[in-house]
C-alpha cells in the first residue's frame, strides 16, 4: 500500500472529521467523561485496530485519549490509516 500524496491526505481529511495530519501521522485527542470511560474507549479502539490489523499509538491522561495513526511499514499515511480513523470516530 502506497503512502498518500499531500493532495490525497487533504481530501481524506475532509471526510475524516476531528483528525489532524502532520509529519506523516493522523492525530486526534478524545475527551471522555472520566478515566474509566477513557479505558473503555481505548479497549474499543483496540478491538477495531486488531480487526483492521493496524496498531495505533495510544496515550491516556485521565480522561483524555490521544490517538496517533500511521502506517509505519510504508513510512507515512495510507488509506488504511483513514479507514481506521473513521471507525474510531464512529465510536463517539
């Protein structure tokens, strides 16, 4: 799978609300109600990621979850990153 051009990234971002792209990565910070809810959200993300054979970087700071997606094997963003980002966004 080839990395996306800057123009393709811009087009994909337009269809992927709440995410930012920089330096070959997609990032989103999700605020949950509390730490427990953040953990439940991360577990749901983990389930989706495993099904997609994609493994995001995840950081939890109490109720804030930072998600970073990149296709490391390709050295940047691919359609796989945006597909997972949209699934994550559907979690709410």
